C-alpha cells in the first residue's frame, strides 16, 4: 500500500521540527541575556563615572590628589576600576572601566564623566510693579484680624 509507506517515512518529523524550534528559542534567549548583561554593565559604568566625578569635584578644595582618591573610593564601591582622574581648570574628568570579563570579544564597558562648579545662576528679573493691583495687603492664612 502506497499510503502505509508515506506514513512510515514521516515518522519523527514533528520531533525534529520541535527540537529545531527549541534550539532556535534557546539561542534567542541566550542572545537576549547577553545583551541585557552588556547594557547593565554599561549603565553601571556610566553611573560610577558620574558619581566619581561628582565626588572628586566636591572634594576639590582638598587638592587634586585627595579628590581623585575620593573618586577611586567611589569607583571601587561601585564595582568598577578607575582608569583616569584628571583636572581641566576646575572640572574633574573621570574615566572608569567595568571589572567584568569582556563578552564575545568586545571591549569591557567603560564610561567617562565631567563635574565641576556650576555656572553662576542667572539673576532674577525685577519684580513687577504692584501699583495696579489695588494696594490690598496680603496676609497669610490663619492670621488674626
């Protein structure tokens, strides 16, 4: 019977297709986890660089060596390595590198940040004249009278 031969030759085809689908899904899941780990490491490096630069800038009055020691302390607590800490005028420039192993031949995640004194804030505009408002004094709520 020709029908019997066809069924016998298709035996196990669904198992092979299912195994291939599971393998493909496993590859996609592995790639997603790898990508998530790389993004997380990059964000950690960026946060550590920002905090290290802020720490160095806040200790600038103690001298550049002491300020960079503070940046190194912050980087160590954040789980990254401080690569450089230098000064450009009054700004602290910090560069850090993640301690984890490089993934798939890519370089380790690194980041840099700059922090320094804030610029002088703009002066507020002069107050508007109150002559046209009726001259009624404003009292806080709950004041007697």
